[in-house]
C-alpha cells in the first residue's frame, strides 16, 4: 500500500511506543542503551545487528525523524545531524579526501559559499563554482579529482530553480553523485531524487521544523548510486580502515552510504542531532504540506503586489510569469516556487534600511522558513563584508531585500509592506 504525502508526513517512521503505548513518538532522552548481554553488545559493535548503542550514533526519536524524511524524499535511508551546515560536511565526508573537489553551483545559500570556498580547504577539499545553467561549464569543471556535483533545487534566496534533470545527466555521464540541497523547496514542493539526485541535504532549521525553534540537518540517500562502479569512492567500496576493514557497499548494498554516515560520520565527527530537536522537527513535519501550500499562496500574492508597485524596482520570484525561471516550476517544483524571494526598493541602501525598520509584522532576522514573515537587508548584514560588486554578483546589491513569506493573512502582510514602503520612499 502506498500512502499520499499528507498521510506519510504524519505516520512515516512512527509507531505507538512498544514500551508504553504512547501514541506520539516519545523523546528518548537517554545517552546510552543497556546491552542484553556481552554477545548482543559485540553484535551491535560489529554492525551484525541493528540497534542502539550510544546517542552520538543513534537515538530512537532521531531515528523516527530520519525514516520520516527519507520516506518523504523517496530515499532508502537518512542521517540526521546538528544543522544544515553539518549535513553538508556529513554528506561530502564519505566521498571526499585531500586533493578532491566538489563542483558547485554559484547560486547557493551564502553560508554554503563560505563553507565551500574557505573552510573545507582545511580538510584539503576544494570547490569549483560554476553557473549551473551552463552545462558545458559544469562538464568542463569536472576533473579526475571531482567527487560530487552540488546545487540547490530552489536556490536560497529564491528566484532561481535548478534544472535538476539536466545537471543529473552531466553528473551521471561523469560517474559522479549529484547532491541537492532541498531546504528551500522541502519534499512537498520538490523531490530531487525523482530528478536524478543521489543525495539530498536539508537544513531542518527552516521549513521542515517551520517555526524557528531548532537547528538541525539531514542527509538523505537515494540508494541508487553504484559506489563500486569506479575506484573513486574507496571509503564505501574498499575495506574501510576506520571500521576494521569493513567494506560498506559490499556489506550493506543500497544502505551503504547511510550506515557509513552513522558508523563513521556521526561516530567520528560527532555532529549529532539531539532527541529534543528531533521532536520539534517531527511536530513541524506533521503540518508541512499545509504550511508550504500557504507559504506559496502568500508568496505569489505578495510578489504580484510588489511587482505592480511603482516604489519597487525588481522582484525575483520564480512563481511570477515574468521570471526567466518560471517555466521550470511546472517540471521541477509543480506545487509552487516556495516562499522566498528578493525585491529591489527604489531609493537604494537608505530606503531599504528604513523599510526594514518600519515593518511591524515582518521581523528583521537572519533566519528563513518560519511561520512568521521575515526580512533581511543583505548589504547591511549578511553580505556587508563584501564589496558592492561582490554583493551584486550574489544578487544582494544595496537596493535588495530578501523576504521569507510566512503564513499570516496575506492582506495584513501587504498592508504592512505598503505602510513601510511609504515611509522608506517618502
Ligand atoms: C539555512 C540554510 C543552510 C544552513 O543550515 P543551518 O541549519 O543554518 O546550518 C543550508 N542551505 C540552505 C539553503 C539554507 O537555507
């Protein structure tokens, strides 16, 4: 029996608690789990039997969340971790090594650009950034040391949608996994595995939890990649010295990557999700489809209103027919282009500052994907260290603000923007 999305977002991975009958998934607030006897302990440590040992590796509450997200994404397994940025490191970790690189889209969340262009160099890894609309450039960037291709489905801050099928074809031809950050879309709007993604990463901090209460991340495995087809992924295909010579792919088949993520990734990097965090994200996911539908509905209303306002210079939202990426919506994210976009305010930097300070419902914060409407002026905050030229290249010029449209009454949000624009451009 195959259930629909709205049923799975409530039930996948969960069952009444076997110990107490509790209907809701309990928060298993424990560090360790008692072994039945010494043989049981040995079998668990040898990965011959699946079970809980220590909560840095697995925890029953966190496991329900992992199974739920894997199911919603159409993957075979998932590993939860402490943040979206942790998920990116955890996703790359089994694939990369010193001297290896990832070919990444130029249109990525700003924090990911910093992580990939600066911090991963400490591990001897590197990233090559290319325009993913230029497939020849993606092909040309791939070399013998490339181990993954990385992009976002609906790119944060919005306005851009990646042609996932086309990029997947390039990755396939090169024998490489495609990793898709699906944070802005969520599996309700886009299911990257159906478009050829090998792995899907999430910041659960955003729409999955949905109310700005926790930081969390997830790596989902499609189970479809043949890690043994080449000698490029020895940590999965060859004896792994960090796990007494275990061959993950041979032993676990399509679950190799997921087991590796727990047995080596979480064990040695320690970027574990805590059971309280998993609980909040499970509560959020129960209403994911309802919230996303409203985020999209409100975003379309507000983007349309802003586009017709003479005080506004530009609106970049793929949900608008005027967007150059509008024709990708029906194919990549048929239920809508998400709740994030940017717009330009006539009057530039000073007008944007006034706008942000004059809003009453919108909150001025660095987060996104909350039930509340949020706004940020990148040029005076997240992108203030950059030159104006760099800001413009990142679609974060001085006249641009980014909004994350919440699920309040659209009319109230429009009235709030109207009064704040009046003050900003007076
Ligand atoms: C927020 C975000 C991240 C990072 O997630 P954290 O949970 O803040 O670490 C990565 N990718 C995208 C698209 C994001 O919006």
